[in-house]
C-alpha cells in the first residue's frame, strides 16, 4: 500500500472549509506526516487516521502554516501513552523551538523525540528502510524550504517457477532467491540467480513540492514520478504576484509536471482569497490533462 491522504490543502490563512498544509503518506504499515499546519491533529481524528502508526514527520520549512500544529500533536501523542520513538526531519531551528515550548509548559514526553536536521548541503537520501527511500531537495522560497521524494522500494526478485524446477531448486530456498542469492547444488553446479528470477518491478515514486517559486531547476526531482504534489497558491493571472511571493501558479505547476514526464499531478496550497477551486483544476488540465485538486480527506493511490 502506497498512498497520500490530504489533511490540509490551504495556504497561510485557514478557512472554515480548508486547513493549512498537512499530508499523510502511507507506506505499507507505517505512516509519514508531511508538514503539520494548525489543526492537523483534529484532521487525524476527523478522517480516523491511526496516530499510533505515525513513524516519521517531515517539515518542509518554518512558515507557520507548515508547522504550527506540531507541538499540539506531539503533546497529544504523549498524553495518549505513546512509547515508540518519533523522528522529525526539519530545518534545524525547529528542534530549539519545540524544546523551548516543552520547557516553558513543563512538558515531559513519554517517548523519545528524535531530530534530523535538513541542510541544503546534505540534500539527497535522508532515510532508507526495507520499504521506503526518502530524499530531499531545496525549493525556491523566501526562507530555507525543502521538497521531498518518497520512493517505495521493491527489493524482492520474482521467481520463475519453471526455471527453478528445471534446476531442482527446493521451494524452501525461494526466499533466498528473492533476495538475490545464487543456489549451490549438491553436484557442484552453481545456479546463478538471474537464471531463475526476474528483477523486482520498478518502485513507485511520490514527489512533494513545498512552497516554491517556479524553476526549471526543480524539474529533475520529479522525473517520471508516479504522482506529484505541487503548490498552486494562485491562478495564472496572478503570476507576477506569485513570483514576488515565491509561490507558483496553476500553469507553472502543470508545466513542471509535463516537463518531468510525471504520470499524475495533484495541486494544493490554495490562497484563502479563492472560494471556488474549479478554475485551478481547469487551468492545470489545459497544460497537463492528468491534473486534479488535492482534496482534504481524499487518499490518492500511488
């Protein structure tokens, strides 16, 4: 299972219908929170997301609409009895902010809160486990800001049963074949792994562009991605304002997806000045037809 669920799709000012940025990336049995705007923990409850499965948190930058909900969520996790460690990947200043908030309130967490700093000079792979690889890259915003690429890894090779039978390989050895091992027969023949298996299928890729001004330099990070999320704070008639404020428009987001040869685009981070979001989708589809709104409460399978 690889999917992204939208918890918040608005920009700085929340509305009664839309909340600041927050997403859940589901990778098999683990949940990853990407940004944590105000009210995120209420969205957890509203959409019945199991907080106990939350393993990692990624914060793109330190504008409040991307992290003001974090201290409340962390405190609630402790009150609910969490004991498993929780790792936060974020600009380094966030650790001091959270530590000060907890110190001033006398908060003692019941679990270990770990921090991994995001620094531009260290861009690249920052997390890798048996299922998932995550890398980060700088975007173009008013303060240090990062996007993330989530890649679900397919590590196991596929057995070719007829070939395995020809070489008399017992089924009990199949798990080792899937991991790439050769088979040593009793008669001395070494059965090479690629004689009896196929390479694992290509993994799926989801790319999250946090707040950013449009730049062709950002295109390679989404190359051939299965799903891309890109901010579209403004419709394209406000392209000049978007550039001045280091944000993007519909046409710019769609252009990036098109040039990256992405399969699918979802858009969000809408300015509160808009009540009707239909034009956002329409403008994107004129450039990149497989575009849609990132709607709160909706899960997008990758």
